[in-house]
C-alpha cells in the first residue's frame, strides 16, 4: 500500500524533470544494473551477494530517475523471471527503489563535489545496500517471522560484507566511466557517446559471459528465507518462458542462461525508455 503511491509520485516527478534527449541513458544504465545483479559472488560460507546498483543509478541519473529504473528492474524480475516474488514486489520497491536509492544518493549529494567525492560514492553504495537489507529484516520481524539472535548477527555481518563490496563496485564503475568520459556522472552526454557505448557493451558482456562465472549459492535475503523457513511456503503463481533466468526455448546450460539474460536486457531497456518518454503524454 505504501509502495503504490510512492511509485506513482516518483514516476511523475521523474518524467517532469528528466530531459527527453537523455532517456536512452535510463535504458542502458538499467540494462547494466540488471545484468550486474545476475552476477553473484561469494560473501561467506554458503552465501553470495551481488551488486544492487541503487547508488550507481542515483549518482549517474539522479535519485528520481534512478528510482524509476530500479522499479522497472524489480517489476520485470518478479513478473518475467520469477525472482524476488510477486507478493513481495511492493516491499522490494520500497526497500530498494525508494529507500535504497535515496540513501545511496545522500552522501554523494552532500559531499560529491569536493575532496570527499570518492569516499562519498563508496559510502553511498554501502549505505544503499545496508538500508535496504535492514528494512527487509525489519519487515520480516514485524510480520511475525522469528529469528534467533545468532541468525540476526550472522545476517547483519553478511550484509555488512556485501555493503562494502557494493560501495567498492559502485566507486569502481563510476570512476571507470569518468575516465572514459570526464564529467559523465554530473553531466552525462545526451545520446550516443563513448561512455554510453561502454555501459551497453558491459551489460552485454555481463549477460552473455558473466553468467558463466556467477556463484550459485543463495544471496543474503534468500539464505535468510531458507533459515527461517519462509522459502518453503513460496508458491509459483505464474510461469513464463524466462522463469529462473533460464530461456526454456533454448538448450539448457549457457545458451539458456545467456539467452534469458540478453532478453532481460532488451526488456529493461524498452521499459525504461517508455517510462522516460511518458512525460510527453
């Protein structure tokens, strides 16, 4: 109930304030973050993490546009890839697309212009993930899910490791884009550019090749669901040809994974561009 009005307000305000010439940038950044989210890396025994990308999107697009892009990513993940859960979509939007994005932008907004710029970007990435994770855990506790003190401690420790990695990856990506195109973060060029092409190429490589090296262990929230027993109550409400990030119409293995990932890039790009251009109507 809280997420719905937040989505409507965010989309409307973002459409009023974002230049139409820069709309393709929404699509390519959304595609890159979607692809990066598919690449899990180990953060502990039996647990993995992945880039969430809220701070990365906020620093490059601004918080409102970044929120719209994250909403599109979460919606497509839930509805097309059956990842995250349809019933949990509202909570995920609130945690990651609203709170996570704006928390990730805050350090950059306050200190992103001076000598504290690099620490601010790093802190934004870390804070974005921590805020999203803590909100998710709080919502589980409020809903009556029982967690022992040891489980809470281990989960917070794993989220802290993931937050540090989120900050480091966010800083590395932004600095790489700024080396390719100085000033890209503050004033991204409208239309095709070298940095634009680099992001697009990075998204394709992550989707087509990176899936081969992604860790298969559950991430922090998934592990929490397994430990508390929530995962055993999950039910499949819909079925799509891309469920579980596997293209059912392709041969199993790499072709199926890469095919689903590349299809996801196209979907994310298209939805983000349509959302950005909706202000004309």
